[in-house]
């Protein structure tokens, strides 16, 4: 603690001292437990003067790996690399944007922004520039309202007064809301000799206050339909239903028990299956034994030496498939009765096919053209689609 009676007492230094005294060390696990809820519910950023990608990027990326939740924005200064070299310095789960470094500098130059891949971003060229006094890079996030993120770096070798003038110009050019600025301004706030410089800097930064009112980025859950509070009732199955399911199984399909054996013995095993399946539904339990499959790698395309070019095919127990069909019929009826399946969902629905989708599309296009309107179609085919699914989002939607 400092002495308030001392002649050289500085309230700012006292405040910093108080903050440091209350700091707490956290183990990575405890730190993650503490910050994860805040990072999941708020817009999260981190800034680092990395002092050279070539020497410090790997260490920085390892530190980020220790944090269980990804930041939405990562800002870097003093990357000391050109935009052409940026492909070497990638972070998993992020898209990178690099500003060209100053042409006459090998060190003390270069800014970058990493944007979480869940967000769409484009560079704002009007606010991104490189001078000997200031380096900036701005991106705009496609949000319900556009969100503008900027990284600023003032090289100490530049003219500080000119740098502030350039910062002031950038602030004037910025949109009037939803602006977020990270950076290393290299201004000593405690230097009495630079009091005017400090005052000017504070006026610029505090003037950003109205710009920094940021609407939270919506979660994917905001776009989901309202949940249905009704409970689903799983009615009991009977011998007739199970016999019908077995009769529809295709002979020759890969199975732990040959399908033709199951069909020939159906009159004997069905009563036991009915009792077993009804017990499972009453207890709300799907037996582990019925969902344990045998995985076989099936080659798809390209390099046969790469594991990602093989499709894992799981052979599941045939009795598990029968129980799935029993539950599917009840779940499907419930979803239809509650109107939870979109009328334009043509895949994986009985009585619907690609022909229905094609007919709907043609009729929709012809109707709009008849009204003298423009029609735009976007068709997406995801490579390795299942691998791109965020399982947390899938479970939340279910």
C-alpha cells in the first residue's frame, strides 16, 4: 500500500496497486469454470502484442488451447509478417485477416484479426491502412446489426501527435454504433511530460463511448422454433407391429444376425421382443447392447493413405434397428401432430421424395416469374457434411 500523505502519492498508482493485491491465481480448470459462462453469453475478445509471429505464435496458440471456450475475436499487433505469409499462422476454428506490414520495417509492424468461424466477416478497407505512425485493420461482422471490429497499433518510432490525428480521423469515419476497438497505442498515461498527448488520447477514447454500445450476437437458439412443452406418450407395441417391421427388413443387408434368419424365426422371437421393447419404453431406456455397432472403414475417394477419405460404416444389432423403428413411428406421429416438421421437409419422410421437392421448386419459381419478380436459388452441397455438425447445437435443437 502507498502512503496517501506522501508528496509523490499518485491516486492512479494506488488504484493499480489495489487491483494487483486482489488478483487471484487460477489453475486452468478453475479458470475455465469461471469464465466459460461469461464467454458463452457475451461477445468475447482478446488482444495480444505478439512481438513476432515467427518466435511467439506457437506459444500463444498453446495458451489459447488451455482455454476451453473459444474467443469470438482475437487481435494481434507486431506480427512482423506480411499478409502473404499469414497462411502459415492459422488457428483451428478461426478465419484470419492480416494487414500488410509497413514496407520499410522488418520488426514492430503488422496487425491481424482472427474471427471465430461461426461468424461471417469482411475487411473494411476504408478503415484499414498502414502509415509510419499508425497501422489499422477493421472487419465487419454480418450481424442482425453489423458489428465493426478494429485493431490499432501505434509504432513507438512514429510521430505520436500525427498518430492521434489519424486515430481521430478513423473515429470520425467509423459507423456511429457497434464499434469495438482493440490495440496497442504505446502511450504512457503516467508521463507528465506528455500530459497534452494523454488528454487528447483520453478525449478520443472516451468519445467512442456511444459507439461501443453493442447488441449481443444472437445465438443459434434464437432462430429455433418455440419448444413444445407437451410430453410424448410411447404407446406399447404388439406382435402385429413387430411382425410388420420384420417383414419389411431387406434380405442381404449387413447385419449382426442374417435378416433371413430373423424372418424365419419371427413367430418364435416376436412375443419376447414385444415384452422387451415395451419394458424399454416404460423405463425410458435404450439398451447399450442394442446401440453398439461394428465399425468398418469404407473407402470413398482420393488418397487411399488418408484416414479422412474413408467412410466409417457402423453395423448395428438388428434388434436395435427394430426398436428404433418402433420409437420412430411414435416420435414421427408426435412431431406431425404438433406441427414441428416443416411442410417443405422432403427428405427422410414417408411419401416424400426429390420429385416433391422438384415440383415445389418449379411451381414456386413459375409463380414468382409470373409476378415479374426476380428469383435466386442457393444450392449447398457440404463435403463430409456430418463432420461439420456441431454436436452441441444438434443436441440443443433436439
